[in-house]
C-alpha cells in the first residue's frame, strides 16, 4: 500500500498553519505531520520527523525563508514548496526561492483565491514535489557559457525566422527549465509564447528576472501584444493566453475562462491556438511538469504541421506533461533540456 506523503508546514501565522493543516489533512494521500512558526523550530522538526515535503513561507521573523531554504538545500535537501503572499515583493522572493532550489511556488488565499482553490492546488503541488529526487536533479544550475551557446545557435541554426513561432508549456520545475531554454536563445530568435503554471503577480516577477538574463526581450503578456522576433511573452497568472493572427501580424489574446487540467493559464489552450494561427510555421515545446496539460495541444500542433519537442525524463524535475505528450505521439523529438533551444531553431530550417 502506497504511503501517505508526510508534510511539514512552516509559517509564522497561526491562522495559516491551522488552515493548511485542516485542508491538507482532508486530501487523500497527504498527512500533515507537524507545523512550525519559524525556521528554527522547523529545523528541529525536519530532523526529528523527516517529512517528505515542506511548505515554507518566505517572510518570517528570526530567519527569513530564503536564508533557511539556502541552508536546507546545502545540509538537508528536501522538496520545498514556497507559499507567498500575492505582492510584488512576495513574487520577487518566490523567484529567488526557485533559483535556490525550491520545487514550486504558490500564493496564499486572498479575496480572489479561495481556501478551497488553495487546498486543491497545494495538494497537487505537494504530490508533484514528492516525486522529485533532489539527489539526481540539478536544481538552480548555474548558467555557464551563455554567450558561447548563443553564438553557436545563432550561426548554425537560424536562417529565416519571419512569421515563425515557438510555443512553450511547463509546470513543476519549469521556471529553471524555461530559463535554460531562453538564455540560450539568440537576440533575433522567433517570437516565443509561454505558459508556465504560476500564480498571478509571480509571472511578472518571473518575466522581469528572465528579461535581465536573456538576449531576447521577455515580458508578461498583455492582451493585444504583438509577437515579434526577439520577444518572449509569458502568460500572466490566472489568465489563459491564445495566439491570434491578423494578416502577417501575430498577437496574443489574454482572457479568463474555465480552468483546463486545473490550470489557468493552460498549455493546451495556448498550443491549440498556435495550431490554428501558425500551423506549420510553429515549433511546440513541452517541458517538465506534473499532469497532462499540453499533451493534447502538442499533438494538435503536430497534426497542423508544426514540429514538436518534449523534454526527456532524465532532465525533467517531474516527467509528467512530457510523458503524456510522448505517449500520445505528439512529440517529434525527445531531447535533453540543454538541447531544446538548438533543436527548436534547427526545426525551422
């Protein structure tokens, strides 16, 4: 019989600890084994209770969550989910946490984000995090030889990219995977549209961080934004993003709508719109993530003439979304994460 996932909740708010404990304990397959009001108490409980997953607030007294996370990853690596407030500061700190080795981020309940939604999403993230083997997955890998990589890609893989589109979908582990892909893109890469499962405001911080690392421009998408060479648009949290075409111009539509695979934005929504708007002028990429979002959409792109790529199991944090796409026959190629950029650009030749 499969054991329940043992979870430790770390948050300075007694109310949050109580809510999380109650809601998560009601989810089948999850056992809340304890709570801690600060990192010092958490440290002792982690050693004593040996949880499978830790949920961690980033803004706490005595020791902030980022400092604790850094120490934890160094001395006692364990899957950590960051739970942060929906603020600009919270978004920036969440991005720092992901770069330090956190598996996932999510937002605390707010007026726009109910406790019920929170518990469902957090439960899903805990189940995904429990599948991660930190010993075999190289989190927060330093970006090495970026200039050399980009120069090589630019000289060998780009010929004509006018009216070409790259569409990317990712979830758990996707922030680091997308960083790897985008930092290897040359400045004149085809227009890129991206869905990363992430709460509102966090996508703005994610886009801003990538914009400072990449040769291309990266920004959170706004409704009506034009998709052009050298630009990557990231779907804002809590909104679907679709690719549209008007004459020779590609643009994005950002809209609300029902969740797909419990996600908004959803990769399936983006991929299916790309199949209609760009057809054979597109490349679809599905990266690490739990669940099946994007699998059918990638197959739809392939049937419309697009070339498609799935990240391989060896380099995935969670081999869920790519696995489902491969199983459906939606991936033309299955490659290491480090080969995704080069492969995608070569597909346009």
